[in-house]
C-alpha cells in the first residue's frame, strides 16, 4: 500500500477542516457575543434622551420638594430667614416682604435648570443673609451668582 505525498497532504487538509473547536476559543467567542449584545442594548437604551431640564426625573423630584416647601409656608405670617436641609438638598427660605408666605430657593440643585425658585417673584437679600448662605450652605455657583444680584 503506497500513498503518495499528494494523498497525505490532501488527507491532512481534510482533517484540519474537521477539527473540533478548542474549548477556550468557544468561551472567548461566547463571551464576545454577550459583550457585544450588552453594549448594543446599553446603547439603544441610552440613546433615547429622557430630556434635561424640566423633563428629567431628577429635576421633577427637585421641583416637587420645592413645591412642598412653598405649600408649607404659603399661609404663614411669621417666617424667619433660614436654611432648610431635606434629603441632602439645601433651601433658602426667604420671607416675602409684602405678604404672607415665603420664597423658596434650592441652593444645591443637581439637575438643570440650576436655579430653582418658587414662587417666581422679586425679592431682596441683605448682605448678612447672603453671606450666611455662602458660608453655611453647599451652594452651587449658578445660585450664588443669581442671589448676589438680589443683595440690596
């Protein structure tokens, strides 16, 4: 039984085509498929911008806290200037000059818009009130600049 070099080469080529995949290579391929799938799902879910400003969930939470504080002070007559802390948010409570109730300003919002005040009325601050807010509150720069414009 004589086999030629061509037959041996041909038989080796056929057996190379029918080799079983190595387990490590299978695991890597499987991992890569899952990784690509995860990345694609993440991209699809994150592409739809939930909005910023008044459309984001964080902003709605911040406004709801502001509205609650304004509601609590709406009918009060004897409100003093003070800072209130609720769930790591700080608020300036500023008595209205001509009527009952207070103006509530969030000092450290985490979501745009970065200046939140309710109700939207004009007000004034003394330099001492302004300095108290700057020194004792974690106030963001946007709010600091806006409040500076209200110092009388």
